């Protein structure tokens, strides 16, 4: 895969998810097949895809370690200004395709509506190499939080942040990038609270706030 960053138009997000759903029509699928020939901003498309998997109402059991690690690694490479390049063992590891196909079809529909809200805004800032590197740090944080050995529901908050930040990066939308970073910081605060008070303690605080 190309390790350089070069400009080029990207398909709309819904088109990407339809492509991914078609590729997931068999019993299993590999990340290599899903990624195909990656292009410059496909770190963002990759992290968008993997974050979306945890937004499904169906628990993604067994996926958090692999997907969290890939998001962390993708963000790390983006933060260093490098293009997509992943170990063969990750790319060729088969995963169940049926659940992924359902998730991708769902988000093809969701993003067809979502696209009306995310669009190129402030591209001179959103697409700046320095901004890309900073966003890579944010994606690394998201991957780390998803990777933590916590119950499945805890994947949802960082996945929302990863989805919004990735969409902003993919579409050169500084508004969504800013919103994504706000969600990243809220997640850091949430997981810090879990580390200090425990999951039950945080649940008790939210129950009291209600």
C-alpha cells in the first residue's frame, strides 16, 4: 500500500459504506479486502468505518481489540504524517462478515442523511498538514479507549467521537473536526472518571444527575 499522502477526491461516505457492505457478502472478510487500494485520507475512512461498527445496537463482541488497535495505529501514523501501512497479520486476519455487512448497510443509510450536514468547510484549516497530525493524536486516543478491557457499552462514547472526528477529516469539515475534538475531550474526562471511581461509581453519578 502506498505510504505517501497525495490529494484526490473521495467518494461520498454513503458510497463507501455501500462498497463495504458489498465486500462483506460472504462468510468472512479481511481488512485487506475492505480497505482495497487506500488513498490519502483513507486513514479517516478506515477509522470512520471501524468506529461506526461500535455504533450498531448489536454488540460487537470480539472486535474491540482488533478494531481499537487498528484505529490507534492509524491515528499514530496520521500524527506522524504517514500514509496507510499496516502489518500483513492484521490485514489478512478473517473476521465474520455477516454482522459487518448489516452494520455497513445501516450506516450507508445513516450517512446518506448525514452527508447533508457534513461538507467541506474551512478546508484551508481542516486540510492543513498540522491539523491532520493533531487529528491523528485524537484518533489514537479514541483507539486506545476502545481497546481498553471494559464492558461493550463503554465502546459507544469513544466510537461516537471517532465517527464524528473521522467524518470531519474525510470531508475537510472544520466544524465536525472541532465537534469531534470536543467529544474526544469529553471521553477523556469520562474514562478518567471511570479509572478513579470505577464503572459503578460513574453510573451512580449519572443516575443521580437524572
